[in-house]
C-alpha cells in the first residue's frame, strides 16, 4: 500500500488526525462511577471553563460513599 492509497490521492489527514491533541480542551464528566464501591464520585478539580479540561491534564474525583480519590488523566476522548 502506498502513501497515496492510505491518505488519498490528494494527501491530507485521516479521521484519527482530527482527534484532540495534548492541550486541546475536551468535555469531562461531572461524575464517574467509583471502581471500589460502585457509587458516584464527583469532580473535585476546578476546571476553566467548567466541564472542560485540556488533554493530558489530571483531574480528581472523590467518591461520596467510600471517600476514595481518583486522579484521572484526560485523554482525547475526555472522561
């Protein structure tokens, strides 16, 4: 397979290249499911703008039942 076959005759970017990269803002969840107990863990990190965080950053969640803290790296899919 040639590069032209893979990228198309005119070159360009694939769909994967349109994904956010480190530093781009992506939406993150206000709540996640705690892996330890199965209850909800709420976002405790301040984000600006609210509900968004840069790819590659770390955001923290705290479980409302077991109080476990989860530090999660934001990827290009968000959280």
